[in-house]
């Protein structure tokens, strides 16, 4: 087992947990949409956007926290707030676009944001062996 195997396990666990939560939220969105409106378009679009953003952000945050943690000299996990703060800054546009853009543009901006965050997560994953010079998380 090496550092990459540990990263893959943390990433897999995070993605599995968030996918379970996203499914529950999607079912709740659709149920509320049916009860209140009878229309499934908006709840399904909202669920798709939520799934795309949350899966990409959890992947990015997991990789950022692991990378920042392994670059530090203190104990593992000491710099995880930096990874979380960086992930939080990446989703700020998702909170600001509903006030400034019409609905269609919000969908496009949020999906584009999810793609960018996913690309950053993949880049961190691919370059993690170069970023991490020590096997800090191994027993």
C-alpha cells in the first residue's frame, strides 16, 4: 500500500457518502416538486446540478485536504481547514449567480463550475504523487 492507495480509499469513501446524501436530496426534491407544483422539470434540474456540484466539490476537497495535509510537517490532518476553505471559495459563484442571472444562465454557470472543479480534482489526483514527497499517512 502506498500514498496513492490511501488517497483512492479516502476519495472513494467521500464520493460514496456524498452520493448517498445526493440521492436522498434528489428524492426529496422530486417529492416536494410533485406535491407543491406537479412539475418535475425544476426539481430534476436542481437535483442534477446539486449532484454535479457536490460530487466534484467533495472530490476536490478530499484531494486538497490530503495534499495540504501531507505537505505539512505537523501531524496528518493539521492543515485540512485550508483545503476546506479553498473548496468553499470555489462554490461562491453558485451562491451568487441566482441573484444576478436568469434561471437558464444559472444552470449553465453551475454546470460549468462543476466541470472546472472536477477538472481541478482530477489534476490534483493525477499530480498527487509529485505533490506528496513523503509517505505520511502510512502506518
